[in-house]
C-alpha cells in the first residue's frame, strides 16, 4: 500500500479541533433554542392564525424544505448586508441554521398540535377556558410530549448539519478540519478524526435527549 | 323566570335540519330526562344550551344569558353550566386534582390552596377522595366519569348537563355513576340528562322529553310519560327499548 | 474578470441542473442497490445480519454528509484506487443514501403484519413467492412516499458536491456569483431552480401519503 497513517499530526492540532468542537456545540445549542421558538410560533400561526398567516407559514416551510441548506446559508450570508445588517459570521450562521430548523420543527410541532383529540378541547371549552388558556394548558404540553422523539431526532440532524456552516467560514469543527488538512496534508486522517468526533457527539446527544425524556416527560 | 328557555330554535348541519323549531322551558330545580333514537337531535339540543353548537335561528336563554347571540361572552356562562360528556374527556396529562382545579384557578382566579379544598369536596361528593393524585389512565371508566362530574361540580354550576354519560361504560360500572346523579338530584341541582337509562329516568326525573325528527315530540311528568304514552312514535320507541 | 449579470446567466444555471439530476440518479442507483441489501439484512432472521445493518445505518446517520464526501474523496487515492472526483462523490452519496433508504425500506417491510405472511404461507406459497406476490408489493406501496421524500433530500444534498469542486448547480452559482459580484440574485435564482425541481416531488410524495392513508 505504501502509505503510513499519520494521526499524530492531527492530534498535534488538538487546540484547533477543540475550539472548532466548542463552536459546533455552541451553534447547535443556540440554533436549537432559536429554531424551536421559531418553529413553535410558525406552527401556532399555521393552526390558529388568520388566512394570510397560514399561507405565509406554509410558504416559509415549503421554501426551506425544497431548497438546500448550503444555498440558504449563502442567501442569508449575502442577503443580510444588502439590507444593511452587518453581522459576524457566527451570528449569520446561527440565523441561517435557525431559519432552516424552524421550518422542520414547525411541521413536527404542528402535527403534534393536530394530534390532540377535539374532545379534549371541547371539555376545556365547556369548563369556560379561553382559546389561549386551552392552548396553554391542554394542547401545548401534551403535543410536545407526543412529538418529543421526532423533534429531538431533528435536533441531532441539525447538529450534523452545522458542518455546512463551514462553507461560509464559520470556524466550527468541520472548518477546523479543513484548516488542519491544508496545513498538514493529512487529508484522510483529519476527516477520519472529524467523522468520529461527530459520531460521538451524535451518540452523546441521543443519550442526553433520552435522559431528558425520562426526567421530564415520563411521569412515573 | 325559567333557568333555561329555548324559543323556536332551529339548528342545521349543512342542509340537514337537526333541531326543527324547538321550544323548551326549564325551571330551577327541575330534573329533565331527554330520550329518543340516535339522530333525533337530543345531544345537539344539550350542546346548544351551553353554546358548543351555534343555532341558525331562534333564541337560547340560559340564566339570563343570550347564548344564541354570536357576540355573547360564553365563558362566564360556561362557568355556571356544567357539561359532562359521554367519553369523559378527562385531561390525561394532569392528575385528578389538577383536572378539577384547572378551571377554578384559571377561569375564576381562585387561589391554588382554596381550589385544592374545593377539589377534595367535589371528589367527596362523588365518593372518590382517595384518587386525588391519580391519573385518568389509572381509573376505571366509572371512576373517570365520576371525576368528570366532580370537575364540573367544582365550578358550582347552577345547572348540569349530562350527554349520555353512561353509554360508554361497562354495565357493572353504570350504577356508581347513577348513584352520584341521584344524590345531586336530591340536593336540588337543576339537571338535564340525555340518557338511555329508562328506569333511572322514570325514578329520578320530574319531566321526560321524547325527541323525534328534531322536535320535542312528546313530553310529560315521568310516571305518566312512561305509563301512558300519547303518541304512536313514543309507544313504539318505549316498546323497543324497554324489552 | 468582472462582468455584469446578464440574461445568459440563468440559462447557464439551468443547464447546470442536468449535472444535479445526473448525480442524483447515479447516487440513487447506487444507494438503492446497497439500500436493498441493508434493508434485507436488517429484517432477516439472522441476528448478526441485523446487527451489521443497524451498525451501518447508525454509522452513516451519525456522520455529516460533508465528512463522507471528504473521506471518500481523499480516501480512494490513499488506498491506491485512482478514481475521478465525480465517481468518489457518487460513491459517497450512494453509501449515505443506502443508510437512509435501508432504514425506510426496513420499516416498510416490518410494518407488514405477520398475518400476511401466515395467510400466504397457508396458501402454500414458498418464501420467495410470498415475498414476490404478497409482501413486497405491499411494502413498496408503503415505502414509496418516504422514498420520494428522500429523493428530494438527495437532490438538495448534491449541492454539497460543489465543495469538492464538482460543477453542478450550486458550483455553477458560486462561479457566476464570483464573476458578476452579484451573489444575492444569483443564489436566489439557484434556490428557485432547486425549488422548481423539488417542490413537485414533495407535493407528489404528500399526495401518495394521503392516498395511502385513505386506502388503509
């Protein structure tokens, strides 16, 4: 084969890798929060809003779901300055990722809301609760509990998708990999280490979400 | 003044007329049983009284509130009109206690500890105090229905509406629910029940209504109603259900 | 050399679409073949096969597609296999797709109730005949909506081939944006073209799903 693997060079650059990893985690966390809030709002608009809001929500979801994340990031990256918003690359990446996640999250949450039987709503209305009270006490929490698995799967997909932000020079884990690669020419070793890092992260996230489920969602 | 007053009420689902010029007057303390075939409009009649179904024409006046007015604020009324459903509709993610205290705390603004006392008393009235911290799926059908009744009672309603509340129960669980209803009747609650339990209706109700083709076909005091039906349709109906 | 954005540019973008479609079809062919194997192993009676399939799916779904692209792009030459860039990319996409299609198809197979097997066995059909006449036709109907949905994902994923230099729609857009210094209108056009390709498929997938739910 005539090739020796030189993982040592990769591990020598561990500072760069770790700082990239830290940004990946930060991007993931902030995007999950922002994307969830956005998704909740859009889902509520899609179910309860006036017709123009329902149409806007539907259009937003369809546009995001039928275009690649890479192109969305480019549009946000070049689009924000053109309307006068000058931001650093990390906030730009977060915004682009959150807009993307928000669309998928809203579809999942909307399915959850619509899965609550009408009889539950009727009983609450018959007791005198307002629409908002019904949503807050009877619909929201059961709906989120129902879709928790789908939602957290989507969050893990998001974590993996943060790698695409490397293409707008966000210095997350994948970007760190390409920097190390250009410096050491250990292309294959670098990306093997990066791939394993993502795999471990994905498994860790899955464990964390499963734990949260047991603590928060299952009551007995 | 009648507690519930329906005048020339017409209700349509699309082209289908479900309530065809219904007039009804209910006095305070009356216990009225409503019987009839499925599709005769009896559940719809009940649901129009607390505004779960809108009416196309006519007037529905409940405790002074014009329910038929689209601009009416029905929330305040619904706090005074209790409604118990055939499928109980307990909130599965809340404990029994929270099911019962939800409306008093949110709609009436009662403090949590006062509401908790209310919940315990309501559960006592239906004989289920020990189930305060249980969840709906831990209870039998009969117990769930009694909790549903307690949930409505906790709002101190002036009138209670029951929509076939024993129809979804296994036969051996029906008795415990009917006993609760009998106690409430004895305490003087105004009650309207859509029911198939003819013996219960005969024993407990003051007045019985027979719904047919969207109108009140025949009505009368309970004893006379069951003993000497005046119309053929009622006679046929009683003949088929009482065997 | 900087030039003005002109009416020719959208045309170049549209022409670049054919490469997007080409990679998608190639990746689909590779991914579907491998995916069938993964699905079959995942639903077999053999515990080792099932474990292998689950391991494959877990591995593929736990690593970003960009990483897979780079691993194959840089990996092939290291192992002495000299392949053109587009072939490395296609292999990466196929391996990735198999990890998702295999899961979708395994789920579809598993959702056929055991009673279907029992009924067809009682009619005297062999294992292969059961598969061919009773099980697979039903599984195909169930699997089609999510498979069409995945094809949409694949089309979007081909945009990442631009990162290793492959000239499909996104790369064409990048080059046009660099040449005209008008990135926003260019990328909006690129997005619109992807939308035009994907939206009909998404709608079709939803239509299939509704029809399936109605029939059951």
